[in-house]
C-alpha cells in the first residue's frame, strides 16, 4: 500500500511540475491557450531564457503570495466572456487590438478585486507617513519643477482645479513606491508585419538618488549621500545580444534641478563614447525596438520638455498588481496574455512635446494610489495614435514595484516589441556602479 501511495504521489508531482496547461487551468479556472508560452516554455522562442545572463528568479524579499494567488472574479477574451463587455474599461486603441485576434493575437483579461491585495506592510506605512508630511513641504515652482522633495509621494492631495495638477501627477509617477535601485535583465522580441522575429537581451539598471525608501548605505532621509552633482536618478541599458549590438551601452543622468539630462552612448564598433543630444530622446532604442528613450515604462521623459494637460479621470481595468508568470503567444504581437487586472479610477494626463521631432504627444493613465502607468498612447507628429504600450506590474513581498510583461506596438506599420522580465529587483547599487567606466568593464565591452 505504501509503495502504491508513493507511486501515486510521484505521478501527480510529475504531472503538476511538467503540465503547464493543467497548472494554468488550475490557476485561472479557464483552459489554457496552447499557443501561449509560460515561464520555461519561452525557451522555445528564446534559447537564453533561464540560462546564462538571463535567469528567472524572485524579486528582493521574495514573491508576494497575496498577489500571486488572487481570486479571479471574471474573465474576458480568449475562451471567456466577450471582450465587448469591457469596451469602456480600457483605452479605445487597446480595445481595437483585442477585438482583432486574427491580426494581433489572442488575449485574456482576468479581473481581481483591489481591496484584498492593496499595499500593506511596515515599509509602506513609513512611506505613507512621509507622504503626509509632503503636503506642507513639497511644491512645484513656476516652471513646474519639484522643490524640497526627499521621499514619499510628492503630491498626495490632488485638486482637479489646480493648474499644475498634470505636472504634479507626473512627479507622483516618478516617485511612486519603489526600491532604491533596480536591476532588470530582460528579453525583447521584435516582430514585424510578416511576423518575422528577432531577439535582444538587455541588462537594465536604475538608481534612485531622491526618493529612496529603504534605509541602507549612502541613504539619509530618502536622499543618496554624497550627491554633489544633484542627480535625481541614473538609468542604464546594456546590450548582451545579438552580437552586432553586444557591448552597446546607453546611460543617462536626470538631475534634481531643472536642467537637460546628460545622455551617453558607448558604441563598441568604434570603441568610443558619444554624447547624445536631448532631441534623441524621441528616437527608438538600438536594435529596431518600438520603445523610445522617452516612453519606457509608460513615460521616462524630462518633465521640462513637455506641456502638461490634465484630461480627467477614467475607470479602467489595469494590470497594476499582476502576478509573476511571463506569458507570450507563439504567434501575434501581444504579451502578458493571461494576467490579473484590477478596476481603478485612473488619472489621465497628456504630455505634449514643446519641440516635437518624431512624436507629438503621449497620453498616460496613472493609478490613483500607486501612480504606476500601465497604459500609454504615443502619437506621431501628425497626431495619429502610433505606439501603444502596456506594462504588467506586480509587487514583491515588501510591496516594491516589479515588472513581468510589457509590449510596445506600432499600430501604423504593424510592428511590435514585447518584453519578458526575468527579474525586477534591487541589487544595492551605488553611484560608481552606474558610471560608463564601470559598465564597460562589467560587460567586457570590446
């Protein structure tokens, strides 16, 4: 009898571990699309997944079990209720994508409740305590630049009659609840209109100089010390593959004072570092990606280069607290095809370029508490909807912001870039880790 029980136990263990279809059905209560790849199955498309530079692992502090095991109360899309039922709960260009699976691919939206998974914990409470202090301490000057900020949400009290409301919301976005630094190895797949794909592997680093939440070395009252050049944050992307891009390093510094960013590019073919013009922020990243320097994670631009307009509130289903599995379809252009979404009354703002070159404006949808931007719509110089971006965001065990899936789709030329994040967490970086000299050594740039 004991031998039989052991055999049965081994059989079911093997079945659960290796039958991803059954696992997905157990999680969602819906049959899993066999054309959606999940986690390790992505190696069918990306041989480097789970190998070498890219290694799937949990964020700092581990996964958040409450986030990972949310109860789905409704689903729309593939083998679920008609997507038309939630037409008004998503920006219209995204609705158009999901109602044309023969062009863009299959998709499913799983709704979960906000209250059971909303932020909590001692660190979050400390962050919110400082946020209350910011009501009296932080302000925007006449140019819209944020003054007297250390950490916490800069502007927690939003007055819709305030003429500076839109620029205050974008400062809340930049200083949303996140760790002091972030290391993000990621795989990007670029797909053209004929569904021919190519892959890029990138290592991304970010270091917050203001708005530091965790008490650690070099941190005093939310500020990185020393910071003699008044940096706000440092941002880097280093290319691992393909070979013709390996060693390419982009690096830019945002300042805490109102001045242009410093932006640098190391080009391995000529073994030289070149300073980039701030006008190049509207350009796409190397490798033919659909992300620009200004639109990653919804928005990355310098607030001073835009005219800001508040467009009101809109209730949306957004993946602001998604789970850690990476999904992608074998065919099509969509990504994060079976994620968790919550119903949120989002702020909608418009960022219009003062000096448009490739883009005229961006429409951003911000969560009213976390200020994450899950949806963004970028328009070309003719004012047409051009690039649609969706970022599925999660929370680690400390409730810090993490990312799992994202896509940017050029709907005009039917071209897309989807991203799988194998890790999105802290490595306790210091300033020296994000200097060009260090990055070239670390990457062994030729």
